[in-house]
């Protein structure tokens, strides 16, 4: 009986560790810069780099407390985020009109629908939200 309890406790510990690890959130946390907008009205990475040189900013910060900030040209749309399977991120924005709810993450890039367009963000150097508001 003691052996069975030990095995059950060990299995529970493994399950909890897996749940806590979730999507490897510490690897996901950080700043993601606008990389490209896909589609017929899209914008290439090179075009976005030129806009950034002119002061345009569009990025997402995924914070360790599960909050996010989407900075769009001096405006902040914030909310919460969750990732449970290593591939899909669910956003719960405080301003839902942007159409930002679900995204995928792969190879350091987040792909989502934003304002009706498929938008890709690439992980970059950390940015402080307050510096852009």
C-alpha cells in the first residue's frame, strides 16, 4: 500500500510539473516586434524596418505575470495571455475590437490575426512599454 501511495504521489508530481511548465512560458516571455503582415495588402519585413527607422513602433510584450502589452504607434492595448501546449497562445485583450484572440508560436515568431490581417511578430530585444507611450 505504501508503494502504491508513493507511485501515485510521484505521478502527481510529474503531472504538476508538466502543467506548470505548460508551454515553456519562460522561453515565450519577452518582446516581439512586428515582422510582416501577410496577404494582398501585406507589408514585408524590409518595409517594416524602414517604418521603424522613421519612429513607427508595433510590438508585443509578453510578461511573466501573464499580462501582455500590444504597443501600436504610441497606444497600449493590454490584457492577459495563456499558453498551454507550446504552440498556441490565447490572448484576452482589454480592448477586444482589434480581433486579437488566438495566435500560434513557432521558431520565435508569433502569428495572429490583427485587425483582420495575418500578422507576424518576431522575438527581439526587450523594450519598456513606458518608453513608447
